[in-house]
C-alpha cells in the first residue's frame, strides 16, 4: 500500500465516525436531561411525534374542562347554600304565622313583634335572591315564571366536559327561579306566577302573594297570607334544591370521568414520548466510549504523516 500525505482517507473515515458518535451522544444526553424521547423534529418517528403533540394539546383542553366543571360545582354549591337559608327563612315565616293566630295568650304587642319579623324576613329573602358569586348572579331576576317542569324557562349555562370543547359533551346548570318560586297565586297556591317587581303594590285583600320584597312596595302581613301559600312557597324552594342537587350529581360524575380521562390520556402520551431512562443510560455509556475511541483513531490516523516525514529525512 502506497504512503501518501495529500489525502489521508483514514483520518476522513475516523472523523466521520467521530461526528456520528458525538451526535448520538448529544441526543442521548438531551433525552436523559429532558426525559423525552423526541428531542427535535428529526429525533424519532414523525408520525408518533404528531400523535404526541395532539395528545398534549388535548390534555391542556381537558385541564380547562376540569376547571370549568370545578367552577360549576362551586356555583351550584353556593346556590344550594343560599336555598337552604331561604328554606329556613320560609319555615320561620310559617312558624310566625302559626304563633300569631293560634295562641290565645299572645297580646297585640306580641303579634306586632311577629309582624315586624315577618316583614323583615321578606326583605331578607329579596336580598338573598340577589346573591352573586364572583359578580355572576346565582338566581334569575324574577321576570320568568317558576314551574315544576322540564319546560320551565330556566336560564341555562352550558358546562363542557370533554377535550372537544363546544363540539363535545356538556351539562346544563341553571340559575334558579327563586323570586318566582316565592310568589304564589292567591286563588291557587300551587299555581306558578311571575314575580312582581318593585313599583307594583301587592293586593293584600286577596291578590297574588310575594314572600320576597325589596321593601319599596307593600309588604305582606300575617293576616293576609295563609299557611297554604307559605307552604306552597316552601315546597317550591325545596324543589329548587332538588334540581340543584341533581345538577351537582351530574357534575361530580363528569368530574370523575374527566380525571379518569386525564390519567388514561397522560399514560398514552407517556408511552409515546417518554424516554426509556435505562436504555438511554446504556446509550450514553456506549456512545461516550465510541466517541473517545473515534477521537483516538483520528489521532492515530494523523500519525501517518509523521511516518512520511521520517522517510524524507
């Protein structure tokens, strides 16, 4: 074999292998440091990379859906707490009605005290109907008519429960018709009616009865409202609490489903993009040794020119 100095093929071949081993070593270091299998556009199967990116995007959307469901649960829990207080107040109104009319030992002053509490409770009910959470009204403003039916004119708020957003599944929650539920027909206590806003006087001689009042209109008194009417309002509030409880049940099932979906989707994403640490550790050791060996061979190949110089002396 001839000895040349202008073209050293051994150096070129060794340099190529050195570059390859260095690239592999850097790729292994990147995978170990990031924990990810894909360290660049060319660092793996592009089809798997595309699937991983879609799954990662879906996981972010499902996080948003989980937050929405959690906020909806908070909304309904707050609504239920207010309704519980309203039910207790209406129950107290019923008690006041009984105390004012059925005890012969009560003086007119005692009955006047009951009436004062009764009228104060009406204003308190109206204040509770205006409850808000984070600036969002929990109840309807009273312009719609309450009805114990699926066709009631609820204001619905859709809560999307999947990574598909508006194209996926959703659960409707409602702003309860509290003011209307506290309004009863004088001639038919169970018949639903709309709440009468401030500025319209209640006809205490026999008109419709409104247990909630903002205090600017004529308040109901104990003589012109019956136990049946108060009990009808209480039944309406109890029904509203049942609807709220049903909504909470659906949302909690949806929340459990989202958590399960997140776990499964995260596991699928991990199988695609997570690096095998044991395998990459072995690769790190292998390519580290190969790079050192390649560098040594480049040095050895460069020594051939020194042999040529020896012949020229």
